[in-house]
């Protein structure tokens, strides 16, 4: 029975190793190394260490410039691994503990194995790596636009706050800004047109997948017989390797439950050993000279900034509300004194409703724009069958039928959502700009010797 | 000191715009690369047949003596056919011809040996002429490079000949078996119409090496008209693509199923951690903080806008306006309160972690959105019905991104450039040029410029 089980375990671990290696984690250790790590053997440490380090490099990026991944600096590598593990919530003593190890040898292979298990189980890292591979290998897939890339890190920029004293000698900076902004607008235009062209070609390639399609003879131009087959060759190779990856993933999914059961047993054995060694028995090491990162308190600062902003906002809102309520009170008093000559001082019910709807619509929009769009993960386009065999599944805004909605997306639904989003965003942007217009016109009117004429609205 | 600060903050704004430009460029080059790949794939779905012609040339040299008689026979036959063809072309219209040709095509398409015969015929000068005729006569629907529809019509004239000479058919197979098998494979993969198209190009290409023993050279010079056949890789590619689609759907359905053993392992492992550590991980906390900061900024700007609007109509004649601003502020306050509670929670969680780490670890960031096991990061399959829809969807996606970026930049610019004109009693206002630039950036998105009339002092 144990023999059978160990064979099964080996099979399971091999399936995981195979999946990880097709997902470009280089030089995976063997299943045997995993099993040795379970028993905390020293000879498995190196393997486990390099596996963990490589996997974490795929999963995390360093925000500070402490360590270049290519360096052979083991101490920095240890720091990176600890930081990464801590950031994904791993709270083992050697990561967050009061006596962090200063050298990689101090960490046992079983601890490394458990950390590895944590990384895989606590998030969906494997899915992410799979998605990355899909977007890389499939020419037709529409990858998610670089996250956070097209949108500059906002809090950093604005959080410095407005300067107190501005010198007017900042013309060059303003000019540079104008120039850059113009460049950005131009860049967007060319990006949009490139996207249109790409969609066109994607559609053509997709339509030639179905066997009934006659190859569209729209391409004019050169026809060199030497290179004609190589592009299709390469594409075929890519798709074949992608299919290999998908098959490895599906194979892993079959074996997954067993792997986690085995990992459970690793926890058991680790607890069993730990009970033998009392932490109090450890010699009280002095805080070893571990490498520290100078940028470690970045988040602390971010928290403080956020606090400050929120507090300010809250106080201003409150102040405004009090001001407003006193104003309305006084005006009401006045109108009642003057016999209500301002006419209908009460709003009708329908007017109220209208205003409320408008306001709530706007505020909902604010909430809406912070959530991710339905297309934020990218997608794999495919032509809809003209005669669907099943009734098309509708994409609901709620959660019912998550299984259905997770994998199928109708272009029309996605379009609707995106259009709604665009409308909200446009409204928001327009409101901000209008605000600026009014403000600047007022400022300009206070300045002598200058008259500001705003451009004509078209 | 103060000016240094403002320079710094202006610089970071400039850097932000710089970064945005760089990202756009990177995205564009990625798209360009993708377009190039798609073009090449589309192009390589068809291969030129000159290879087959070359192959044939070498074989022809060996077996020519045997076939010479048949060659001559067929040449005559084709000459006749061409004569008939050219006369009939003058009289009939295109459509009746097409129909007739199609019928012929279907007829001959069914018969294998006849196809072989057509392939095996090496035509000499007569067919050279016929090519010329085809070239001139067949301008039809497509531009110069594409002769496929032309060849359908013209090529089929060869077929009636076939009917009359079944005896010649047996000579066919031996000679061009290698190329033939390749062509046959493609031929079988497509429908009858296309197969006839494939036949005719091979006919015209093969003729030349037979007549002159040079092979490739003449083939190249005469067959300057593109003869295309489907790449042999195409069916394999199609099969792989359909397989991919199937596998992906399977992956997506599998992925949504929960794995209880996994959650059990996670929980058990979490139990071994020190108890004061919260269950949220720092990466999630930082991400949530970013979201909250952004929301706070949005609310602040919305509030400022509201204040502006109030100042505008502070005469208060419109009760609706008052009510609206009242409701708006109320809503804003409520949302701020929500944000504050969330932020407090995140702060508490962060502090529990921070106590342990005490700032000695590097700040890291998840490379993608792989955090929550609940949410999926696998791209779904998008089914669209027309090219226009796909195009619209993808552009719409980009436009939404662009708008988000524009809003962020607008907020950043407002905050940092507000210093230019904030009320400083006694100080000089910004110069005309600066004001103009500011107005266009902040109020018009850099698209339009205001006009400034300066009242210069006249001495």
C-alpha cells in the first residue's frame, strides 16, 4: 500500500514539475528532491532553494533597486525571498521571525518546501503564469494592456502636494510639459490606429481557421517561396507548444488534490519534528547582521499620506456641510420674514427625484471607475458560430452561474459595459476641466492688463 | 528650499507624462510586431508552386522520350480548345461562361484520373500563348497578382479536352507522383472549385520545363504570374487551433472548480504562523491602499469641482441647484466615511505586519493580478460576430484606458500646477504666456488655446 502510494505521489509531483518547466521555470528539481525535502534532508536544500528563488522571481518584482536578479549575491537573494514570501502572507519564523537567518544554509529544505507550497496555494500563481504563456504564444490573443503602465502612479505624483510658493520662472518646465502632453496625445492616436489595423488582421487570421473559409486573397505584394512556409511553421510550432502546456495544466489539475494531501503530510512531519525541539532551547542569538532594505518603510509613508488626505477631505466636507446648513437656515428665516417672495421655496417631489437620480448616478460612476473592466484580463477572440447549438449564456452583473460567466464573454455585452464606462469617464473628465475653466477665468479677470478669451466651444 | 520642492514636484509630473509616452510606444511596437506576424501567417498560408515545377523539371529529363507522343497529342488538343475558347469568349458573357465552367469544373473534379491527366500535360508554346491570353483576357475582379478566379474560367477549358481522350490518362500517374501527392492532399482538403484552380496553375507551370530542359529558370520567367496553392501546413495549423480552443475551454471550466485539499493546506499552514498576523497579506494591503488613495483623490477633486460650481451660482436662485449640491456633498461625505473605514482597517492590518517586519524587507510588488484565488486571471473566450464588432471592442478598450490616464494626469496637473496662480496677495500673477499654457493644459486638454488680450501700457 505505501509502495503504491509513493508511486502515485511521484507521479503527482512529476506532473507538477512538468507543468512548471513548460511554464518556463528553468531546471526543475526531480520528484525525488521533493521527497527528500519532506524529510528535511540537507542535500535537497540547494535544489529547493533555487526553485523557490526562481519561482518568486517570476511572481514578484522588486520595487527598490536593492538587488539585480542576475547577481550571485546570496544574502540579497535571501532578503528578496523573505520579502516576497512575507508579501504574499507567509508567516513562518524564518521569514518574519524575531531571528531571521542571515545565510541561506540556515533554512531547512522542508521549510523551503512548505514555503513553495504556500506560494502555489495561497494565490493563483500558476494560472497567472499560464495566462502569460497564452498571451505570449497565441498571436491572436488580446493581452491585457500593461497594468499600471498606461496609468501613471498617481499617488506619488500628486501626493507631494501643491507647492507653497511658486516662482513664475517655471516657463521651461511648463513648456516641456505642454510638449510632452502633445506628444502623448499623438502617441495615443497612432496607438489607436495600430490597434484598428491589428484587429483587422486578427479577424482575417481567425476567419481562416475554419475549414470552410477560402483564403482571402487580399494580400498583394511580394511572394517569395522561400519564406512562405516559415511563418506558418513558426505559428504551428507555437500553437503546438501552447497545446502542450494546456495539456500539462489539465494533467496537473487531475493530480492536484493528491499533491495537497501530500503537502499536508509534510506539515505533519514538520510539526512532529518541531515538537521535539523547543524554540526556547535555541541559543539566543544576537540580532544577526542581516541585510536590510533602506526602502522598507515606503508603505508606511503611503499610509500616512492617505490618512492625511482623508482627514483633510473629511474636515472640509464637514465644514462645508455646516456652512451650508447655516446658510439655508438663514435664507429660510429671511424668506419667511419677507413673506416668501422668492416663489416656490419647496421643490416638487419629481424635481427632487430627478436631482437625486442625477447625483447618485454621478457618485456611482465614481465608484464604478475604480473597479476593473470586464476585459481587464484580456481575451481570446473567436468568431461566434452563426447557429449556436445552445442558447447563448447571458453575462450577468451578479454572481449566478459563475462557471458559465468565467469563460465565455459576449462581445456585445463587453462593448456595452465599456461604452458605459467611457461615458462615465468622459463625464468625469469634462467636469474636472470645466472646473478649471471657471477657476482660471475668474483668476484672469482679477488680473489687470489682461483679458482672457476662452476658445470657442465646438 | 521651497522652489526646489516645487521643481521636484513638477519634475515628477513631467516624468509621469514621459513614462506614459514610453508605455504607449512600447504598446504600439508590440502591436506592430503582432500585425507583422499576422501578415506573415496570412501570406504563408499559400505557397508558390514553382517548387513543384522545379521538381518536375528534373523528372522530365528522365522520362521525356516516352511521353513525347502523348505530349504532342495533347498539345494539339489544347490548341484546338484554345481556338474554341477564344471564339466563344467573344460571343458569350461572363456569367454564362462561369456557370458553364463551374459545371465543367465540378464534372472533372470528380474524376481522379482526368485530374491526373491535366497535371501530366506539359504544354509547349501553345499554352504559353494561352497564358498570355489568360493574362490579357482575364482582368476580372481582382488586381494583377491574383489570377485564381481567372484560372477558374480559363483553365476549365482544358477539361472538355479531357473528356475526349480517356486513353491518355494512364500515362499520367507515374511521372509526377511526388508533386502530385502533395497537390492531391491540398486538393482533397478543399472543395471542387478550388481543386480545379490548383490544377490549372500546375498545368501552366509544368509545361515549360518539359518543353525546354532548363527547368527552373524558364519556369520562373514564364510563370511570373503568381500561382498559389494552399500550404500543406494549413490543415495541420487549423487542427491545432481547434484543439487549442477546445483545451482552453476545458481549462477555464476546470479552473473555476474549487480544490478543497488546497484550501485545507493553506489553512493548516496559516495556523502555524504567529497568531497576531492578519489573514490579509501585505501585497493585498498595499494594493488596496492604492485603490483607496485613488478613490480619495477622485472624491477630493469631485468636492473641489462642487465647490466651484457652488461659487458659480451662489446667488441661490435655483433651488434645484442648491438641492443638488446638498445631495452631492452628502453623498461625498458618505463615500469618504466608507473610504476612511476601509483605510483604517488596512492600516491596522498593515501595522500588525509591520511590527514583525519593522521595515527591513524590500518592497516587492506582484507582477500580475494573481493574488486572490477567488478572482480569475485567465483570459476568457470572447465570441464576436463581425469584424466591425471586434474592431470596435478593441478600440473601445483602448479609449477607456486613455480616458483613465487623462483623468489621472488631469488630477495630477491640477494639484501640482495650482501653485501657479493660487492667491498670493502682492505677488505677480503668472505671465501671459504661462497663463495661456496653463489654460490650454488644464482646461482644454492641450487641444485648444485661449486668446489673451494684453493691455500694454502706452507711454
